[in-house]
């Protein structure tokens, strides 16, 4: 189903409102920001704690007190994105079909990730070299997608919810592979990729009714996409 381009997240959030002057950022937020800035310029394995602390204007002692690892800092960033998606819900979507609600939630997430596209691209490259990192990030992604399902008012509880979240993490990762190369401010290619992924997931595996089968059909989805379009890779990492 064709969809119109969405306004940029920043423009939508600022329209019709006047924000007060921001005060100093909390130390935790400065550390996350420093790490994500560095991740946009170099692989995660080359980032040192000393340079994270220096970029945040804090000490190694304070950094260690707040975060135990680089993955913990990344988890903090993912949590920030989760919270912003949850806070930005559109009341007009309540009456829409489940697929439309999920599309809206995931596009809000992508819009919020836009300033960190270089960092996401860097993580994707590192995951291609480090299966252990990919596995760890998948765990963070699945936890995050539990919240995205809830934001879309879809059942995320129990074993079925866990399977739904895993399937959605894989599906979203495939869409991010398109997004990192999509320079259109309206995200036209990304929106089309997400719409196709949701449609194929729904058709091939009963996505919204029985998403637990998605992990088994991701390979089929990738082969079909490669055959039909020869355009997008289904591998990747979600954030």
C-alpha cells in the first residue's frame, strides 16, 4: 500500500510549540552522546573508555559508575529511543488496523534514529565481523521490539510475544539495511521497504496473527526479494 512521505520528526515535534532553553545535559546523557558520536566515526571495537569520558567531559570513575561496558552505553541509547517513540504516539492511529499502527511506530523509530545513521552503519559493519556482537545486539533489539509491539497495541506477552519480538527485530533489521542508504528526507525508499516487509511477513507467516513463524521464513523472504527486485539485503542489526 502506497503511503505519503511523513514530515520530519523534528518538525512534527516542534510545530506549534516553543521549547524552553535547555539546561546542562545530565552526565549519563553526555556519555551516551559521546559514545554515539565516536561510533559514527569508528568501529565499536576501536572506541576506548578514556575517549568516551573525555568527549562527555567526565572522569573514568564517573563513567564506570554509570556504565559497565560499551554495550551498556548502547543499551542506554536504545532505551532513550524507546522512550521517545512511546512518548510520541499518535492518537489518531488508535482506530487503524494493526499493520498500520505498527508501521507508524517503526517509522517513528527510524525518524528518531536519523541523526545516528552513521553509528548504525558502523554497528552493521562490526556485526558482520563479530558474530558475538551481533548476538548481543539481537538481545537488545528483541527487548526494544517488545516495547514497539506494545506501542502499536499488539500483544507482546508470553512465549508468543517473545517470538513476535524476535521476528520483528529481524524484520526491522532488514529495513534498516535500506534506510542506511536512503538519503531522501521523506524516507521514501525506507517507507516502501517497511511496507513490503510488513506485507510479506503478514502474507508469508500471518505476521500479525502468528508472527512466531517469522524467524523460519526470513530466509524465504530474502530469497524472494533478491529474485524479484535484486535490491535489498535482509541481513543487518537493529537499534
